[in-house]
C-alpha cells in the first residue's frame, strides 16, 4: 500500500520537499538563533516561521498553476509576488524597522527556495548560507539602541543650554543608560512635553513597549 502511495509522488515533489526542509532550516536559524536570541519577541517568532512556510508552498504551487497558462506565467507570477511583498506595506500594527527587515529576508528566502527548481542544490545552499552570514555580520557590527517615548514634566530643562541636566535627570529617574534625547510636542497648559529617549540595553528590543513610536489619546489622558 505504501508503495502505491509513493509511486503517485513525482520526482519534482520530492525535489520540492528537499528545498522545503532547507528553507525551514534556514528560516529557523535566522529567527531562533539570530533574531529571537536578541529580541525575545515570541509574537514575531510565530509570525516569521509561519509566513516562511506559507509563502514557500504558495509560490511553489502557483508555479504549477501558471505553467498551463502559456506565456502568462511571467505576468501572473509577477502579480503574485507583488501581492506577497505588499503584506509588508499594508499591515495593521506598526512594525519596527528591524522586524520589518527580518520579515523581508524571510519572505525573500522562501520565494527564492521555492523558485529555485532548476538551480543545483549546492548553489541554493550557498545562497542561503551567504544570507545568514550577512545577518550575523550586521548584528555583530551594528549595536541596536532602544527607543522609548516619555511624557516629561520638567519642561524648563528642554532648552539646549540645559540638555545635560535633562539627561542626568532622566537617567536618575529611569535608571536607563541614555545616549540621546529628542524633544517632541510641548503642552504649555499642562507643563508637559514628549521626549524620544535613546538608550543602551543588553537585551535590545526585548520589550514590546520600547517599540512604540506614538501614543494614543487614551495614553495621554
């Protein structure tokens, strides 16, 4: 019975399974060993892994469907890829730049591994390894700083001449290793101002609150 089942599976499908396992392994290395170890964001871990798997199968089976369209495969594939990458732009929640970059890499590798049906296996592996090496080098060379929005009450310290006093006061009250402070909106009626505080942290990006780029009206009340 098993022989009859495996006889119905084509060689192309077996080749696809090999590329699929390569794609999943590479995605896991990037997400688990490189991204999650530093960010600790379980929500993006879940999203990246499932998007990688879904995009791979979507592109792979889309190729077979478009092969029967005679000449329209290139147009259809282009439209399909445009739709895939458009999910990076049309999203509900604000995604930090680092997470968006990882999402772009994960989607790109899934598409490449699904389309590389005529590429030798060793070349496909080398391509994936090169991407991993590039991420490792960037993560090692570039130190990520956290950013936090703070409502601040001592607006007399926001003038340029008292910037050092402002940073010292923020360090004392927050306990953060602050490197840079940017002054935003100022509310003279309530003696409040909005500050964008840049600070160093060993667990860069580990807190989802640090990823907030704006506050709603409810947050300001």
